[in-house]
């Protein structure tokens, strides 16, 4: 029974999730990606500052690591917000197309390095933060847990 329910897909929910993803991408990335294709080379400068990581836990969930202590926050503030969004979108697609992430889901872990509430809330502009949260928590067609 549990194996059967694990393999059952709610097609209506999946369709709504995909539609939401397509709408988000069209609204936030279509113009940008038409002018500047989204590749690792196009976001590597952000990777060098943020150093996000990925691994798997014992249950084979994909674990997406955000370690504030490793991030160069001073340099991050000098980048255009769209560069940061592009980087998160690039990572999101890396995660989304990972077979274990598709089968077992994703756990997002954020180590805030005891930076305090206000510092954490102002690492990136609020509007950009809302877009990133909407993508990673509400839109991606992969089950996310924080």
C-alpha cells in the first residue's frame, strides 16, 4: 500500500505546480535568459562569493546547503540583484533535474552563522528575497523542505 501511494501522482496538483513554475520563469527570467543564456559560466562569479553546495542525506534526499559563514557578503552587495537571482535559478535547475531530488525530495539547510535577524534579512534586497523564496519554496516542481 505505501509503495503504491508513493508511486501515485496527483496529476492536477502536478499540472498546477508546473504552470506556476512556467509563469514564474516567464515573469522573472524570460527576457533575461533570452539576452544572456543561463550557464555555469554566466553565474560562476556568484558561486565564487556564495559557495552553495549540494549533497545527499541518509534517506537519499538532495540537501541544498546555504552557509552564510562561507559567503562573501560584502562583495555580494556590489552585485546586481539579477545576478543573484540568475544564480539561484541556475542552482534550482541543477537540483530540479537531479534524479534523487525528483524521487526523494529536497532539504534546504541555511546556516546563518549567528549573524542576527536584521543582518540576515538584509543580505539581499527584500524584493529579490521574495522572488527567490517564491521560486524555491512555492514554485519549483520538486518537493522542498526547509
